[in-house]
């Protein structure tokens, strides 16, 4: 065990004691932690030689605690304290503006347990709602978060989109822009975004760029001018606004949307035809402008259909556009149901009725309630009795309301051997069964592949949930032979989820495409744990589009009865 890990436990003990208003002890633990952290000899070595007392600020009592950590890998005293406040205090208190007391308050008011929760709460504007905190605290926390994680981090697509929407609405409402669009990787729907690109046309570019630089969301102006303005938002995200003449808008939009690889192919194509393409226009050999004011014109004059931004990765889209064989990409408006929704029966924050109402507001015709099955002792999930009671509650809800149809489902856990943890007789009572890996992530590729194949062979399993288990920026996908998995999904008629949670987007776009090539079908799920989260479907659609998915590939474009008829066990019983 590394000194840093031992110190981390001691630091956390210090914070927890501080919260309990214990006198003196917090400081003692803090000093001991610092001493362990600063020591160049591994504490294990010191513990073995009974030399812990050599460490400055480590007395008998704390010395014994360190012995216990070295021996057992954890500290009972720490765990007892932590049981009362199960949050990652160490990480949270590293953020400027968050002390132990703030962390406790945030946990009690908003359920914030770790940095990711903190970031979400801050970005969703929920911290300002906590009594005694306000918008100023929220801004300070956002800034602290940006600093804590450095400047080079990329933003998750959902949060980049949310920020972009706010800016775009403000700019549009100003009346200063004749045309305005997002460009860059955000427009292509890439799962993480480095910075935001905006492109506009304005008759008053000076005034328009000043207006932009003065928006309340802007924390810092990096440069400002009538052609280009760069700013930083409170969360650390950089935004570039370029204002171009109307005659160049299409060429600029094409250019700044990228990708680089796609643009290189396009310029080569222009060159081969004796033309030149840049951010201002497409011109012919005599330097006459052939196209530039809209994107369609640029592609048309190059002998191509207009290519949706999600496909612009030089992955065969130019050839497809030339042969008029571009896919008819699935649209958000074609998604009529959400098949992965949690409620407060497990770890969701809203009840059944609220989630159903949220789905109605989103324009959906049906949702599947797929709570966790006894997820773990800390997070909690439904047990068999609760699940059966939920099925009855859903039945009653469907009878009393004529609006959104609610399907009874479950997100069952796939055990190490590929079996589910829910009895088959219970699964038969449900409309839809999602099976997900929530444990034993680190198997060999062969073992994981067998595990996933075995669960898909189960005729009661309709969907493989978040198939690769990755968490963007946090956890890589687990090892498996994905082509084998996709082939088995196609063969058994098991749908593969495109989980739309911002940090998952799982399957990701490249694997979506391979899954479709194997003949598998997709299911889009928001994995909502709150009413707001149903809107995540939008980025699930973007990801499916980047994987060349059409409506016919996606189960939840079907009306509910047709959907149920696709199950391996057939239609309704
Ligand atoms: Zn899950
Ligand atoms: Zn889930």
C-alpha cells in the first residue's frame, strides 16, 4: 500500500472528525497524514520494523491505526465514521471552495458523493438552490472544479451541448445575428468536446461580438474583435465565436465543423476537379466562386450529397455520398419510447408517476421502468417482492392514465458466470428485461465474451445494457471479443443498448457501426435516474447516428405492440 493511500485515509478521518466537532483530534490526524505523505520510505517498511514512531507527528494511537491500515488495507475506525457520511471527502475537499462542512451539506441536500456528482449538481444549477449557498458559491465551485482537474480536460458532450444552448439562445434573442450555428466536434456529436465553436453572420459584427463577450456566462475574455472572439466560461470551457460574411457562411461552417480527416479528403477532391476549397469559398480554376453561402452548395458542386455532420470522419461517407448511398440516419423525433428508466423504487430520485409525466413532456409514447435488482447493500435495489408489487403498481397506473404507456421491466445484474440474479419465474412477469454487468469487470477477454454470450442465450433477456461498461474519462471498456458478442446478439435477437447517460454513451459510435454490420439491433436508453435525464436520449441518438444507425435498426422507434412482438419469447402473454 502506497504512502499516498494511507495518507488519504488519515486525511479523511480528519475531515470526518472535524464534522463531528471533535476537538484537537482532526488536527492530529491531518498532521500525521501529511507526515506519511511526505515520507520517502514506504510506511510498510516502517511498520514492519516497528519504526512508525520515527515519523514526525505520529504518536502511539495513530501509529497503531497505521499498523492496521498496512495490515488489513483499511481502517475500521475510518469506516465507522464514514458510514455516517458515505462520500469521497478526500476528493471533494480538494476542490477550492468545498470544505468538509460544505461537502456534508451538499450530500444531505443533493446526494453529492463524489467529484462527478458535484460537477453535475453545479452545472445543473442545483447548488444555488441549497439554503445558504447561492449562485456565488456555485460559481466558485465550478471554478474550483476546473482548476482541480487542469485545463486540458475535454467536456462531456451533454454538458457542452447544454452550455452551447444557453449561449445560442442568448445570441439569437439579441437580434444581432442573421445566421448562427454551432460548429466543431459538438456539431458532429463527438462524445467529448475540447472547446465550443460558434459561427455567425451579422450586419453589425462589432456590436455582436461585444454582446457575446458581455454575456453573464462569460468568465474571462481571451480576445475580442469583429471577426473572432474567444472567451472562457465559468466551468473552464473555451468558446470561439467567428463572424463571417453571408457569402462565406456555408464554406466556413463546413470548414469549422471538420473533422480534419474529412476536410482533407474534401480538399483533395476539389483539387482533383481543378477547384480550391477553403473556409471562404469553393472556387474554380479562374478563381471564380462556385459555392460558399451554404454547405449544401459546397457538397453539391463537389458532386456529393450533403453529408450529415455526424458522419464526417472519413469513414467511407464521401464514397457513400458520391453514390447516393448515405444512410437515412435515425432522428430524435423517431424515438417514441425510453426503455431504460429508474425510479425511487431503486436508486432514482423521482417516483413512478413523475417519471411517466416527464416522458409525456418529452413527447414519448411509452417508457420501460427498469429499476436495479438489489444492486448492492449500499445503493439498494428492488427485491423480488418489491418488484412484483411494482408490476402491480404499473398495471394500475396504466389503467388510470390514458397517456404514456409504462412497461414493467428490470435491470438485472449479470453474474460472473453469465446467469442473472433474478429468478426466471419473476422475469416472465415482466415486459422487458435489461441485463447489465455491474460487477466483475476485470475478467479475461475470453471469459467476459463467454459471460455475455451466455446471458444473451437466455430467452428472457431482451437487451444487453451498457454493453462495454466504460465510463468516459474514468473507466475503459472491459475486455471482450466484441465482434463475437455482436454476432451472438444478432443470432439470438438480443438488442444492444446505446446507453445515453453522458458519461457512458455505451455502445460508442465505432462499436455501434460494427454491431450493425454484424446484424444486431439497437435499443436506446436514457438510464434516467431523475426526471431531467430522459432528455439524455438526444445524445444517444447522436451517438447512434455517428455509428450510421437508421430508424429500422433501433427498437424504440417501434410502436409498443410491435416492440413487444420482437422479443425472443414473443408478444404479450
Ligand atoms: Zn446499469
Ligand atoms: Zn440503469
